[in-house]
């Protein structure tokens, strides 16, 4: 079978869940994830056939964090190129900021998420997911709007 991001361009819908007061939700990826084990990730999901990016985002937020979210803004779609375990990867990211109620958030995917936490953008956890690192550094002006 063909592997997204390696055999063809994968389409991912990253989401940056925040509480509307400057804190962002991240989770630590478990060894059961496809890649980037033990790295902190805001959350994402491959775009599923038949879903719009917006519907995919809200479905993934619920699957990973067990809560509903409200889309705040879409960032520009962009390619993320990287090398992982000696293989070149190419993902097209369609990212969104999503406001969630911090009291409703939980680790809703114990198989793939080892831990969750809330962080300020000035104090992100490490090591950070390489895809998020790329987007955060290249689209910083979007993130700055949600600092507090």
C-alpha cells in the first residue's frame, strides 16, 4: 500500500487549540504514532475523503481531546518538507486556530497520546513536532494574535 507524505503528498489539517487567554494545548506523541514519537504536537489529522478541512478539524479535535471546538481562523495552506528516518516527506498543511473550553479537554486517545498540557507560546514544550516548528516559525504573526 502507498504511504501518505512519502509515496504521495499527504494532506493534513493541523489545529492549534487555545483557551482564548493565551494558552495552547499540546500533547506528547506516543510510540504508537506514525512518527515523531515523544515530541509535543498541537494535534492534526489526515484529511479524510468526503470531509471539508473544517469538518475534519472539528472531528479530530473531538477524537484527540474529547471536546467541541470553535474555529477561529485558517492559516494559509502550505507545504511542509522534511526528512524523517531517512525518508523525504511532503505534507500539505491546512491549519486552523480552534478555541476550546479548557475544562472540557481531556486525553481522548490514550493509544497515541502519552500526555497533554497547556503552554504559552513563549514557553513551548520540547522536543516539538517538526511540522509545527516549521509553521510556527514561518507564520508567527498569526500565532501572535492569540498570545493573550
